[in-house]
């Protein structure tokens, strides 16, 4: 069974930084795209950033220039470095990955809370 576990969330003041990590575990043969989504209270879940297996990133306009996604294929991990945080970045952040285990499937982590105070 594949599991995604996030870590690194917390409370930070506006202008501060946080680094999120996500570890994929289980009988994994390959991981295609890995991504970070977020969901603020009362809002739909939205894509924050994604990265292909060969390292090509994609960002939501709202985080371009502030957030950086990266991955370590050897460790089955994905990271999100968040700088210049704003109160509107407050949300639960979810890790997402397309994983080849018993077939290709999409998996989600349980989420980690990021709160940015003004």
C-alpha cells in the first residue's frame, strides 16, 4: 500500500518561510508527476505546484517567484520551499503523486496546516 506523508507545516508571520516535505512509501516502482495542492476554509482545493519525474516544475500564478518545488527521486520525496509568505497562503497543504505500484494510481497525503499571520 502506498502512503504519502507530509511534514513541515506550522505558524509563521507574513514575509516568513516554511519548507514542506512529502515522503512516499510502499511498494513503489515509479512516480510520475508529484504535486502540492492547498485548500483554504470555504474554498476548493487548488493546485499550487507540480513537478515531472525529470524535474520540470509548474506553478500557480499566485505563488510564482515565491515558492519552489523540488523532488528527490531516489528517496521518493517532494518538497515545497515557501518564501515571502502571505496571509492568503493560509491553507491545508496536500501532497499528491501519480504512482506505479500495483498499477498507476493517484495518491494523496493527509495534509499539513500552514498558517500565515499578518
